[in-house]
C-alpha cells in the first residue's frame, strides 16, 4: 500500500519525466510542488517507492525515473476522456471525403504528428504505417535497444492478434519489445471496423495520446 502523498509523487514524477526525459531529483520536485515536506524527507519517500518498484535510479544520475509499474499506475488513474478541440480537428479531416482509403491515410498522418509516435492503421486488405520519422525525434532514438524494439514490433505486428488495450513495456504482446508502449483501439469505419495503434517510447504523452484515441472513436462512431 502507498499513501496519498506517495501517489501524488508518482503522478508528478511521471509527468515531469514525460516532459523532460531527464531523471527527476527530489530537490527539483520539492521546489516545484508543495508537498509540505523538505527534500530530505522526499528522498525517503523516493527510497520507499524504489523499494516498492515504482521508481528506479540510473547509475549515472542522482535523479529517479519511473518504472513500468509507475507508468501503469499513472495511466490507470487518468480520466478516460475525449477533447472537443481534437474532435473538431478530426471532423474537419473526414468531412467531405467519401473514399475511406483517403480517410484512413489522413487519420494516420494526423495521429502520428499529434502523438509524436508511430501509427499503424490496419484495414484488413492493407495496412497504413505513418510517423517513423517521429520516432527518431525522441531522445529514446539514441538508444539502439529502443530502435531495435520498434523494428521488432513492426516486423511481428501483423503476425499476431492484438486485443484493444494499452500495453506498457513488459506488458507488450510482442515479445522482446520492453522499451515501448502500445495503445491499440478498434474503431468504427466505413464498411468495417479497423484496428488503430499508436506506438512509442514508454515516456510517451499518455494523457494526450489517450485523448486522441478517445476523440477519434467518438467522432467515427457519430459519422459512420
């Protein structure tokens, strides 16, 4: 069991790490947020969260980074909601397009650019892949194991059946791709249902990407 304060520490550390891609120190977190405790007490909380498997400390840094367990806690405590602005942008994309192939390509490009991730849209008779260049813009692209995991995933993706869901690191249905996160959703589409996947580093912007998927689902459900 963890306390409410420890829960808040996990959420804020994950948020800050997503933004910076740098290990987060207790001093930084204590100065930016009012926990009502000093940095030394916050360090004790960090140690407890390391022991409980929520944080880990890179050897070369005094800061901490979230583990898969911390990301899962963060995601499970997010409000699953769509966003009006995103809905309007998606509606604008599909408005007036009768060819569902064109809709698919437009949506894939929109998702990859707005999620800063790789997207896969599986229509059954063909698959659209967008945003490989987005992957190379991330700090994780400097890590060869991350790039290898992405390539492994893309190679094996069409060989297995993946249920809709959000998979973090070790949860990933494709073996040996523990550095990445996959968000997979089934959406209504003209003539059929399609699987749409967002693939990126575990440090992806979960809040934004979940809103993208939820907004897309909402718009397609209304217009199809």
